[in-house]
C-alpha cells in the first residue's frame, strides 16, 4: 500500500493571537489568586486588600512608564551627532561619549565642539526626573604629566580645576573629566544639580581590551548613566530609619 503524504497547512494567524491572549489571561488569574492567598494569610480586611491591589497596579504602571521613558529617551539620544552608543539595561540607560568629542588627549578641559553635543544631550535628558551619574574612563597607558618648574600650589590647583592639569594618574584624569561635564551642565543651567553625580574609574572597567590603539580609543570615554530610581522616596526612607534607630547591642 502506497504511503500517503501529509498535506502541510499554514497556521491560522488568529489562533496565535488567541493563544497569547489565553496565556496572558491565565497569568493574570494566577497573580490574582496569589494576591488573594497572601491577603488571607495576613488576615487583611476588604479595604486593606483593595489598597494592596491598588499598590500592585500602581507599581506595574510606574515600571511600564519608566520603560517607555527610557526607550523614547534612548531613541532621541542615538540621533545626536557625537554620541557613539546608547545602551539600555533593566534599570539604567547609558550614553557613551568618546574622548575626541569632548577632550584633547591627556586634558580635562572641554573642547569648544563639546558645547553643542552636551547641550543636545541635556535637552533630551532634561524632561526626565531620573538621576544622572557622569562616569569618567581612560585606557591603561600610564600618565607621566608633571607640573612646570616654579608653579605654585594655588596655581596648580587652579590649573587642575579648570581641566588643564597636570594629572598624576588615570583615575585623577577621569575624575577631572567627569567633573568638568557635570560643571558644564550646572553652570549653563541645563540640568538640575540635585540629579547629578560624578564617578571616576580611570583604566578600570574598560569597554574593550587594551591591546590596540583602536581598543584604547574606545576606553577613553565619558558615560552618562540615567538611573531609574526615586531619590525623594530614598530620602524619605532614610529619614524614617533615622527616626527609629536600631537598638544598641545588648538591648532588647
């Protein structure tokens, strides 16, 4: 008896959509059942349970709004000339600005061409309420800068504060560069000072191995990290903890 070939048919599109809908509905009822079980175990009243579910709904909406904000912000930043890359993590958004866009080699004074780039970045980041950490990075080539003979201490401090140096380590150079970017944003009143912080990593946490000129160039960079956190809520939590300090050792 000859074998009959089975005829393959393409799946109906609406079945795929319907199966996704059923899966999401099942997940929703599983979450609802888990919430009711938690409420029962905690002995919640009806009003307390309503408040509990309202809190869950609010948290979900906040996460969705944050993800939408990050996506839209990242798309706008990627179009700015001078921004080499934009990457989005679970709780942050990273903007990478390579050294040649902002600084001369071994210096922390912003180039004239950096003005337009940083202003465009600030225009995109300004509307969001999230914190911004400005991080400085270098390659692993040791710095051999020295102060000119006869330079007084106050002159050295002035030169270093304005980005001219000298700097005696990659960590110092990366710190000076991050601070110069932060100062630009605040001096020009582009971003609120209470949203900004600066970090210095020097040659540590490289973006690529320091095994070629091309890779070293990738490591000399400024990264601006937009962090999804509610600073006001953190301050309130810290204040509440301060009002009720933990008992000293030996006390009940």
